[in-house]
C-alpha cells in the first residue's frame, strides 16, 4: 500500500538527460508509454508514475518531454505540480532546455525544487563536481538557491536512496491543500476503455471528487457523472486536491472532450476571453528586444494553449506614465500589468499562473499570474483599477477587499467580492467580519439561514441613503398631487441615477433603514418621504372633510366625481386618492363607477325598501321603488342593483321581492 499522498512531483530538464530513465529506476514504472517514444528514445507525451518515499509518503509523478518541440507538453505537466525534480546530466551540465524549464518552473510558482545529477557512472567524479557547481550557479539568482543537489546513476543505483530522502524532506515541507474549494481538474489525457467508456486524467488542482459526483465540462453546459476513480491504477472512493486521478465519466463521449478542457463543480468556473494579469517579461535571449503592447503571443495555461493579444496596461516600475495614445512596451527584465485578449475562451481564475511564448522559433518570453479573470475592456487603467491590481499582485488580500468595496456603487455580497478577487468566499467573509462597524455598513438582504449580508463602506452607504431620499423628494416635487410612489418605481429611478442595477432585496433593506430612521413611510408597496408628503397629506385630509361634508346631506342623490372636482377645486388625481381612501375605510360606498354614497344613506334606503316590500308580497317594479326612494332613475338603478348584490332583494322579471 502506498503511503500518505503528499502531492505531485514533476520532472524538468534538457532532452536526453535521463528524466524518464531516472523515474523508472525510482518507481519501477516506465513513464514512456508510446511506441514512438520507445523507438526514438525520447519522451514526447506526458508520462505518469507513483513514487513511494521514506516516512510513509507518496508522490504522484508527471514526467515531461525535454525536447524544445514539446515545450507545450512540458508546461502542461509542470502546471499544478508541488515539487520539481530538475534533471541535469553530469556529463553535459546545464543546457538550453535546462534554463528554459527552470524559468517555466519559476513563472508557474512551483514551491519546491530538488536537483538530480544523472549519468554519474559515465561522467566520473570530476565532471560530476563541475556539473554540481554549474547547477549551483544557475540556481543562485532564483527562488531555488540552496536546493539539494543529489548525484545519481540509474544504471548502478547510486544516489537513488539519497534522492528519495531529499524528495521526502521536500514533500514534508509542503502545505496541505484544502479540499474546501470547488473541484477543478484540467484534462491532459482522454481515452476510452472497452466496457467502461470515457476516461480522463489530470491533476486535481482544487477541491475533492467522490464517486457519483456530478461535474461540469466547463463551457459546454455538459453535465457529467463520476462512475469510477483511480489513482495510479487503483480504484478509490474519492480524490483530494493535488492528486493525479483518472475519472471514468458518464455523460459525454471521447469525441466531445479534449485535452485542455476543464472539469469542475457545476457553476464554479466560467471560460474567459479577457483577463488582467501581472506579467514578467524575460525577453528573447537571442535579441533582447522590448515587448510592444498589442503583440500576438501563445498563452499556455495548464494543459491548454491559445493565441492571445497582449496589451500592456501599466509598467509596474514606471514612474513616467505614457501619454494617452502612446503604446507601452516592456524591456527584458521589466514587469507590469497586462490585459490578454484570447482568440478562444480558456478556463482560468485569479491566482492562476501562465506562460507566454512568442517569436520564431517560439520561446518562453515570460509568464505571470492572473489577477482578474473577467476583466473589462481596457487599454489604460483608472487609479482605482490600478490600485486593486497592485494589491492583488502583492498578495494584499485585505487591501484588495477594501478596494472592491470602495469602488462599488451599491452594496455587494461576500460572494460577489470573492468572485471579483478570485478568492474563496470563506476567506473574504473572515476579512469582512474583521472590519469595524463604523467602517463598513452591513445589511441582511433576506431573512432566514439562506440570507446574505451586503457590504458597503460607511461613507458610501450614507451617500446612497441620501441619494434615495433626494430621488424621492425630487419625485414629490415633480408630482405634488401624488401622496406615494411604488417601491419598484423608486428603485428604477435610483438605478437610472447610479447607472447601475440595484438588487431588489438590497433596495428594500435600504428603504427599511430609512423607514426605521423616520425619514420615509413604507406601506403596501408604496413609499413616501415624510417631509414632502406632509403637505399632500394635509391636502388629502382637507379634501376628505370637504367630500364628506358635501355627500352626507345629498343622501341618495350624490354629486358625480366631476361635479365634486368642480365644487371642491381639487386636482383629479388627488381627489381620486381621497375617494379611494374613504372607500377603503368604509366611509363611502362606490356604485356605478362615478357615484359615491355614504353608508348612512344606503342604510336608510335599506330600511325603506324592507318595509315596502314586506307590505307588497306580490313585488314592486323599478319605477315604484324609484318613487319610493324619491330619486331619479340615474340613482335608483345603481342602488337597487346594490341591494340585489347584497342579498336583500331578488328580481323576477320587472318585479323585485324580499329575498
């Protein structure tokens, strides 16, 4: 049984320096599986093995090609590894691909490096010593200065135990990867197995995958189900971040999946065609020419490669900003912020490393780290955008969180902040919770366990609340006859002012803040400002009194709405509000559309009709009842139909009876 899985080991080094031979000697597995590889004696495709180490540890192994024609395969293999095994033949020393592979390892952010000097049985002690000195000089100016260098021979077995011990020390120093993130697996191989179906392999970069999980082939909308999982040929129930895995999938054929695609937790990742990044330019070693903004390059990320246009947004070390319209450029050794516009979408997220190759023949000219995987179209950065990219490139995540909040026009949730920064939501929530109540404004956007909290800097929150008040007051001024406005109509007004869409739940919470502060009234989906609505309420109160004063003595012959408007000198809309309120409160009864009766008048009519119809069991006609009520047909018919509907009377032909 293998020991505890500690991570992935990747080989690197010049062609014919013995990478595959060394891996076979260490693991017993020949990573060269293709017929052409065995015939030509060179590695063409990625090879895989499993390495047991002292201390009950185990590493997955990715063996990469050393030939310059297969650098894209080397990048695919090196991306996502935890430890690099740089292989240098003692009889050759440092060569061209040794340097390029080492550069790629640095640009990809590989944490640990161990050097194996191979073929020492052929080189002898003197050449081995010279090769060791050559390697030490090469590493001196890199993050791997002082890395362990072990002399080995795959033929005699010399140094293999020492190399295993060195790799074990490197493995023990690795931080444990978290399984909490969404699963992400870049695919580096696709094939079919008779009776099983489609199988993909790759290094699980993040998260955990278990049997039966539903995953997504990102960008295709295709849902996949995990039928089987294997680690180095052994079936397992689940795999964790950092492990090499093979997945037997249901839901797509081999022809629908290709190397370079990504499998992930559904909805967790999205392809991008434009991203902002920090980029370090090394230059073409043959010419050392500057890199001009707008250059077409080859972007290598994980197992995918696409053409992209590289635009330089800002030189990181430039004190002299370019004038508008000037094209920026980077000299070899300079770094800066760039925007990459991809010819084809690629699945990337903030924090991912990438390699850029250009020239003829192609050479690795630099690499960088994705800072914003859903970047807006830019050729220059605003001060706020530049500050955010600087914070992200320096690893100042608390500062980046504050900058995202500062640039927000409206309250944002922790999930939105996490997406903008490409960070885990739990990390962002912890940082937001560390801010003081006076610094950041918080509000629950919905009740219950599923509710989220929205965040905004306190100063911006005050501006937003004031803006809502101003928008409402402006509406009151434009519509003085209206007592209140629909909440959603006010939300649309505010959205137009901000040139930003407001989340309904967030807007409702903002209104509740203003209502709790006594600034506005909220009732039945309507909103009004207390100060501006006071005069309207006063007018309505006066109008109500005037309406009742006119209608009460009119009994069953009330004035029409038009007559009331003329008599009271009121605006039609304000009169309608007053009549509606009186009807809702039961102080008036609306009949026949334009006629309003007092309840007292209708009660008197009820008593009169009841008495008369009791004394006339044969029934009475409409004309007789009209004369009985003492009103014209205009009023009698609506009143009689009202009592029919109320169940007091019933009509049979032209006669009415008590029911």
